[in-house]
C-alpha cells in the first residue's frame, strides 16, 4: 500500500493561453523545486480543472505541473484535430521553459484519451515516465466520434485519420520509457482487458500494470492512494 501524499492547497502559478491552448501552470517554491515536472493530459470531454487535484499532489513533492485543455475542450481554441501530438510537445516545452531547463525530466500522466495520447507522445517529448489511467483505444475513440459518448468539438475526418494511424500496441512494444498502466476492473467505458493486453508486451522491465477491483472509468484518477502510487512511479523513474 502506498500512503497518500500530503496535498499542497494552492492556486495555479499561471493560467493563460499559448497558441490557442489554455493551460494552468503550477510551480513549487524555489527552495522546494526538484527540477522536474509532470504534464497532465485529460480525457475526452473533460478539461484541465478536473486534474488540478493531482497537480497539487505533485506540487507538494517539489514537481512543477502543467495541465491544459486539448483543442475542442475547455478554454482552448478550435476543434480537436490531427495536431494533438504537436500540442502536447508544445506544452511540454512550455513546462520545461518555466522550470528553467530545456532538458528537465518530465513525467506524463493521462486519463482515458489522455492516457492513450501520453503513451503516443512519450518518445516525442523525451518523457522519463508515463502513467496511463484506463487508457482508451483508438478503436474506442473512433466509435465515440460517431456516437454520442464523446462530446467535444472535433474535426472528425482529421482526428479519425490520426486515430487510424496511431495504434497503441506497437508503441508499447517498443517503448523503453517506464510505463505504469492503472485500470479499474469495473470500468464501464474501456474494458480492463485492454490494459492487460498492452501489459503483455511491455518493453521496459520497469513498466507495471495495476488493476483495481470494482470502480468505474473515472474512479482511479481521483483516488489519493493511486495518485500517490503514480507520483512514486514517476519519482523512481526520474531517479533511476
């Protein structure tokens, strides 16, 4: 069991928009900063504010944090389209810029669609670790685009082309970056079997799968013990 971390009750250091992407930035005091950061990616139909609780957890451990609204979500401009990985890279650069080190180690933490994108973006942003919570599959996201389950503004042809070109399995099979998959067995949107299948082909010996009895699609991301486990995983990867 991993004990929940103390939470720093704080407001973001900065809330702004860069290149049409709305973000909230959290910087620890200079004396407590560890020179690393965590980029937080939300799920489909969600927003950055839904993950401010985790930003406060990592802030309390000396990490900088940045959460942002994907295009078509929250306060960001334009529909979501095929620029998703470039947008993540831009936000990673912004976070490193504010840490003050263009090579600062970063962890990626994403939920559902954000978990899918965090895995895809790991090499692009030179991440030190990835935490993916109930990561969505491209097939599930494509189905959602044509149904009513995903409610956000999207350039459907562009986003569908992106999803068709970016499968998760081959990425996980070649990903040298430590990857932590967290999945609730009661997830009603993304079956836990999806993470179990991905975990069979972990490339890094430091990668792990944690499945949790019961729960639902959003239960893990706000669970204090599992937030602590996510942070510990990122800390160990950066240290090791």
